C-alpha cells in the first residue's frame, strides 16, 4: 500500500506538471493564427486590435468603424499552410468563405518574446467610385460599413462583407455590398439617386444663403442675384435695406449638377444723396428674385455653390 501510494503521488505530480505545461506554455504561431481567424469569423474587433500595431490615426479610424458596421464576417476559416521565413516571422496562407465564395487570406505573424503580432500586408483594399445616376456629378464620400471615407480612394479594410452607401445617406439613395479579402484589391462603382429629402436640405441651405444676401449693406451684395438700379436715382449710395417677402424656391437639376432657385420676392430700399444734392431714398421691388449655381457632395454633406 505504501508503494502504491508513492506511485500514485508521483503520477499525480506528473499530471500536474503536464497540465501546467500545456496551460501555461507560450502560444505558438499556429495558436496566434487560429486566434486571428476566429476573431475575423466572429467580428471580435478587440481581439484583432490586440494583435496589430497601431497605424496612423485615420487608418485606424477607418478599420475600426468599417469593421464594426460589417454586414457579415468570414465563414469556415482554415489554415492551409504556414511557412517560417525567419526565426521570429511566419507567413500564413488561410482560406475562408467571404459572402459565399472561398477566398485566400494571407498574413504574416511576428514574434516578440511570447507574443505574436500581425505583420505584413494583412489588410484588404477597396476603391468605391460613386456617381449620381444620369449625370456627371461626382459624390465625394462613401460609407463602407460604419466608416465614412473618400470615394475613389483605396481604403484599408479587414476581410469581411460590408454594406456600401453614399454619403450623406439621408440625401442619396443607392446601396451595394462589398466582399473583401486581401488576395486582391476590390473596385466597385456605386450609382445613386437623389432622395426625396435632398431638395428640402438644399432649400434649407439656400434659405440661409439668401437671408444673408438680404442683410443691410453699403453696396449691392455680389453673387446674390440682385440688380438694383440705384444710380438712376442717387448720385451716391450710402446703404441698402432689404425686406424679403418670399425666398426663392429651389429645383435641383441632377442631369448637369446644377440648381435654379426662382420666384423669390424681395424689396430693396436704397439710401443716399440724390442728383439734386439732397438726402433721399428709393425703393425697388422684384418678383423674380433668382439664384443659380451648382451642387455636389463632400464631407458627408450637400454643398451648394452660387454662381
């Protein structure tokens, strides 16, 4: 019995040592690769962030916001091959289903002490061009996942499936899907149309602009669609006061990216010195106050340019 107890105690110690070894051994490159692939499958951004070094602030913002807004993530990710390039650098070839298609997934792992980090070109890349249907109006921004990025520029992304919309989403209608891995760069052309809210947004901007045109001034304001023939009645103009009776109503013309705001009513009263040398004022009214120009989209907003 003494011998049996001693042998049993030795076996328990051996099991404890084995458990300690397997529980606390440093992670291998295969362990790290598996952790990264599982994070891509589950959308675990925190796990991915822990494995990669920070890049520049804008790139990090795009990666984080886009991945958080992905439609779906990788399915059935598998390690196909691992190749040690140096003692501390391993190249991994994996595959996964991305939106139903099996794609290659390539990344490097670099060891520092007991930690493996992502290295090399592990990011995917996609470029989205956005155009307003039936026109040559370029849209300057696009939303990939949850990130607003510049249209027409190569965007760094983690492998996933992303919804794509043009910015601003409340003013432009049209969506698509972008499935990316880092086996090739993706190109997408997104055609959009103006939403019903676009005219209302443009009218709001125009109202603010027209109201600024109607502030009291010492001269006739430029780029405001105002022609005041004060020189016929005054030798010298001192100031002009305005009264808006109806702001111009805007119409967007997407076929050439222009707008016309017409049928405004404004009254201008010019004060100054008359041709007879006496102070005086004269009032002018138009029922055809109009503003014209171009519109486009940039930084996620509609931009009107009055000509």
